[in-house]
C-alpha cells in the first residue's frame, strides 16, 4: 500500500514499452497533430445538415415521405454495417490508418458529390451509404 502521491510518482517514472524490433518509437509532431486536428474538424464540420431536408425537397424535388422513409432510413440501416466494416479493416495488417482515413475522406467527398450533383431518389439513397 501507499498513498496516492507515491503511487502517482511511481507510475510516472515507469519506462515506456520498447518499440517493435526494427522500428523506432516516434512521438507525434506538432505538424502531424495539427493535420490530424484539422482533418477531424473539417470531417465533422457540416453546417449544411440542418438545411438538408429543405434542400432535398425544394431543390432536388423529392417529397417529404421520400426523404423521411426512403432516404434517411437507409442511413440508419447502412451505418452499422459500415462501422463494422471499418472496425474489421482497422484490424487488418494491410489496411493502415492512413488508408482508412483516405477511404473515409473519399466516402465523404462521394456523399457531397452525390447529394449536390445527383438527381433523383436513387442518387440520394446512394449518398446515405457513403456517409
């Protein structure tokens, strides 16, 4: 036993685990962290989402039942398999984090392109699978 200060001091002085053989341990650089923070911000910054229903109805010509029953429902059903697929791929040795980030960014771009440039119900439904 020991007091909390002793335990904290002991845990702070433990050496870090060694790097894998043939590699060197690298701490993230400030440039790398900045790039990661910017990517996370821009991938989650979606100021148009509150206006999506109005856009789909007024600009794309869909009806309200089509939007709520045939477009948004697909997002709900597509989300779990897509998250499971990303989880599976992240455990594969050939699919690194950079590849998954690039794939996610490509899917985000496909979502925007399908939503903005696509015409009709089918394009808007396809956009829900790339979210």
